[in-house]
């Protein structure tokens, strides 16, 4: 019965896509060709053509890029970041897509502690869907399989029950990973005999594996075909334990809400396969906007070839990495850094997910933030905010639910969050780690 439902969902998905002129299918074919034939003349021509189109579109339809109307080379455009876009957002919006009812709103908590909201036009949203299908298939997952998704489920990610059923998604909130929650998850996975995939924050796998190891669990029989880690760096412990308990190799995915899937680890090594079909990737110096040599670490800067609603040209992601040639002479990420969060404890000493920090993005007026656990019951929020922020009391009461009613939470207003030597702003710091 499960296999039949899987096939039905697979064919229903592509049946509906056929009524939309095979938009997802056509994008998927293109993504496969460019990424798997990256060094071919045809693929390079396609990338160059798309780069020219998005640059020309930005110059002619956005206020910010009008001043670069005579510039044709990508490396002559300015490097921008979340602060640039947030402070000048109207100037980045294309007049062609302004207030288009099909625009899709996307928000991010920001890997550097800088919240940000942007929009995808409808074609970018379809491209994003095709990117997701392509990279998920590479891990062994197929449309129609059951998907367990463990993440922060805020309003932008919530869907109707019918939508979850059609997409065959079982969603689980990252905040619910106590032992009792994990026990229920494991039972659900073992009782559900359908083919499954899991996508979760890397820290969720640490919690799940620690629970299984603590309970001397035998290898699970739950028909999991694919496991993907998102948002943070994956620990070597989680890699080994996931393989032991689930019988499947886990891969890390490098993505950003405001952009899409940028790269994903290969199953057979630690390199990240870059999504050249949808983005141009540059690695730039920390001190200037010049490219580093292949094999050297630098800032990851992205040009999105498909978002015409809000063009992102030479967008500094806030992450750092290394691009080099692999054995097939293809450019891949050999290193991606900057998404690891410190762990947090509540006032009882229980480990809690660092992703509680994302809840701060529900408050208006916060430009940058950093959460510091100073003691067993002491927590400090450093906040760079505008005059619109006036919810200090509500924020403190909200976070007492996570840390404990006996927690002491203070807020310090700052003009900026200090940058680390890595070029990142760390959004969660635990000073207790020195005492552990």
C-alpha cells in the first residue's frame, strides 16, 4: 500500500506540472545538464547568457543598479550584504515585479545575526523547487517518499494539513527534542513502513544520536533512504552515529532562505557540489573585493541568476569557504564555514537547541542580535535595534519559557555586533563552555 501511495504522489506531482507547461520539469532538466556538464562549452555559454540577462535586468529596472548602466562585467558591480539590502530594500526591488501578487515572501534569521526579508518572483520559486528536487534526488530521495522535516516551523514555513498530506511531509519543531519527543519520533519512523527521507538542522542529529547511544539502541529498521543536514556544520560524531543507527550516510546542504540551495555534499566525499546552474559563486578576500586564489579561504559571494523580483548581485552571504578543483576538474567547495552555533542550557542544566535564538526575528526593529549565556541562569541579548523595537518586556518573558522562569535575562543595546577573526558575527555564545 505504501509503495502504491508513493507512486501515486510521484505521478500526481508531475501530472499537475504538465498543466503548468512542465515548468518544474524543464528547470530540472536544465539544472541537471549545467551541473553535470559544467565544463562543457554549452553549459558555460548558458551561464554567461543568464549572467548578462540578470545584470541587464537589474540595471534597467532597479533604482540601486541604475548608476551601473554602463558596467557589463560582474566583477565591477559592488558587493552587497544583508545590511545593504535591508537599509535600501525599495531600491533593490524591480519595478517590473513590484507588488506582484505572485511574489513569494521569504524571511531569514540570518547566519550572522542579521534578520532579513526579500521576495522571489514566480519563476525563481519554481527554480527553487527544481533545485530542491535535483539535490534531494542525489541523496536517494524521490518525490512521493515520506519526508520528516525537523526545523524551526514559523509562519512562513507553515502549511495546511492538506498541503502536508499532498507533499507527504511530517514536520517536527526543532524546539521539541527532549528525550520523550525523540522517543516518539523514533517510534513513528519505525512504525511507518514507507520509504522516507529526513532533513533537519545538524544540531537535531546530535540530539537524536545522543539519545540512541544513551539507550544502547540497535540499528533502526525504519526504511530511511536519505538524510540531509541543513543550517549548521555537521559534527563528525553525528556523521558516524547516523550511519550506525540508520544505515544511511548523511550529507550537509549549504543553503540560505533568501537565496536557495547553493551546494550540497557528495555521498562519497566531503566536497560540496556547487549549484552552478542557478548561481555564480565568488570567493573574495576579507580585506577587499578581489578574488582569492583557488584553494584559499575567503568570503562566499553569490549572484542569483534567477531572482528577478529582487536581484541579488554579488551578495555577501556572511559565510566563508574554499573553492578548488576536484579530480574531475570541476570547481567545488572543499570547505564551508560559519554556521555553527554554540550550545545552550536551561536553568536546570538541560541542553536546549540554539535555534531558540531565531524567535527574536518575530520582533520588529531588530537589525542585529547576539545571545550570550553568561552563567547557569544568566542570559544576555545584545541587540542593534531601530526605534521601532519596543517589545523588551515581551521578549524577556517569551525567552523565560525556554530558559526557565528563574532565568535572569538582560538586554544590552549596541550599535554593532563585533566581527570574529573569521569574518563572521556569532549569534549564539556560551561562556559556560569554559567551565564544562
